[in-house]
């Protein structure tokens, strides 16, 4: 997608409030990828991504910025936690697993795109297959009707959903259950390892017509898509468009830990180093070069500092950005300006039970004020604090709503309502002011 850095930031603004410095850094990194792709091959090979390290408390948007960025350009994306990995020689996840997971994500992404291209043809083949079963199941109902008239009526009924709940028996491919054969790697099935040596077994299942159509469409789309081409494209996309988000990197930043659970912290850094520097990782879809994958690392860095990472790893993250704690104004904007905000979500949820929520401006400001003070007096968990506050605020109405067909009721949430329903949270907060 050909977007300027300014356009990328504007798109991110719909989901993440504030943090302009971090948005600017990732927007430039994304645009540089597009610029690199337009260059001649010999020049392109010399230009590597400028990896980013984000510093900031939890809940301020570090993960969301990276996730939304990947979604914006349909890039393969994986989020991993540095604390899950251990140094080679210890029991635990292998750092190469993050690249295997990225390849798996790229494969699913490309396969979905290819299946979308053949969707119409797959749908026609699936309808034909289910029609045959329906004709067989309803042959006693045909009577003397002309076969073509009967089939046309049946197809119309099939497409309109008239037979959705009709149960029939269909032969489907028995997909082997996936298992994690490589510690820390993606889950894979035996069939994907041995390929044609074990062709997919089939078994008969009783399904509704709706389910049968869905399964048949997936199977037919799978037959129409060239799996080798998908694997090749997936490896290319993982190598050139992939984004790996390494969270909690501050938890492995300690240098002087010896013994106990922290024995492999520096070792994990040294294991991550070749992956970030550029190496080749073998995956079930083929070898993946990590030279041009964009790595974004993040951590709160409350105890450790970025400078506590080994120098070699610091050098591989040349762009460093700091994210700020959220303010009262930020919380108000999160509740009112973001797409699919929390207030919008609760309005939609409770509308199912015929309750129409209306949030007054004074209520939004009070919710934001309480969220900020709770973050100050207890652990600062950023925007996640709003989930706690909103759940307490709407606990009574959420519990009592539902279970009957009654007219729509409008509930106005004002400052008084907020204060009354958040007494428990605010009283706890007041006590904490006097506890050392």
C-alpha cells in the first residue's frame, strides 16, 4: 500500500491516542520499506530496516501501534515475549521459533488471499457437491417432477438458506490434529511433513447443509490454489514484509545475573542477536532469511535501562522512542475519539438487551479522572485501567439486563451516576493515599 508517513500516522490516530514520536518512527520505517522495494535489486540488497525499540509503561499503545501498522499493510506479524525464550542448552522456547511463527502467519495470509481469488469458482463447485447430496437425500420427494425443474428449485432454496438446517451425510477430509514437534515452533501436522506419503483420509460426517457448504467451499478452494506457489510467496512476504514485535525485552536486560531463574538472560540476548542481525532459519515452508524483517522491541524499562542490553543488541535497534504515560485528556479522547471505543462497545453490547446508553460529557471526564488517579495510586497499567473502571460502572445494569422482550430503555450516564457506581473504587483509592 502506497501511503506517505503522514497518512500512516493519520490511520494510526484512529486507534491509538497520543504517542506521536512512536507513530512517526514506525511510519518512517514502513515508508522506507516501500522506498526500498522500488530500488534496483543490487541496491535493495544493501538496505536493511532500521529496527525500533520502544520504552514506556504498559498499556500506552506499544503493541497496538505495531499490530495496527501490520494490519494496515497486510504484513505478516507476530508478537513474542522475550521472557519465553531461554539460552541454548536450557529447556524452553528456541528463539528461532519467532521466525517459524512468522512464516506460518505469512502462509495463512497468502493462502487466504489466494482462496479469496477463487472464491466464486469454489462456491459453485461446493454448491454442486452439496446439491448432489441433497438430491440423493430428497429423491423420494421428487415424484413425477421434471429433474431440471426440481434441481433449479433446489438450487434456489440452497442459495436462499431454505435448507440450512437440513441434515445430510458428507464425506470430508480428515485433517490430522496439529502438534508442536519443535519446541517453540509453530504447530504442524504429520501430513504436512510427509506430504503425499500419507494422502488425506476421508471420513463421513453428519452435517447441516450450511456447515456442509462451508466445508465443501474450503476444500474446493484448497484444491484450486497451488500450495507450492503459496509457500513460495509466503517465504518472500515473511522475508520482505514481516514484522516481529519482541515484547518485555527489558526483562532480559540484566547483565549481572548469575544463578537462579535469571541465569540465561544475557544468553537469550546473544541468541536473539543473530536473528536480528540477519541469518537463515529453516521453516516447514522453506528457509527464511531474517536480514530484511523489521524488528520492533518494547519494554517498560522500570528497573533495567536500554543501556543494560548488550552493546551488540543495542546497535541493532538504532531507533529508540519513548512513550509517555496517559493523561486525563488522553483518557477522554480514548473514550470518545477512537474507532470502536470502549463506550461504543458497551453501547453495542447492551443494545442487544434493549438498553440504550448515553454518556454525558461530565461522565466521560469523571471516568477519565478516576482512571488516571487509580493509575497514580496503584500500578500504572495505562489504558487497560479503563476496562476495570467501565466494568465496575456498568456491572449492575449488565447483570440485571436481559432475559425478556421489553421496550428499549434509555440509560443516561452522568457524573452523579459515575460517582455512585464507582464508590468502591474511589474509596479504595482514598485509603491508599494514607498507606505508605
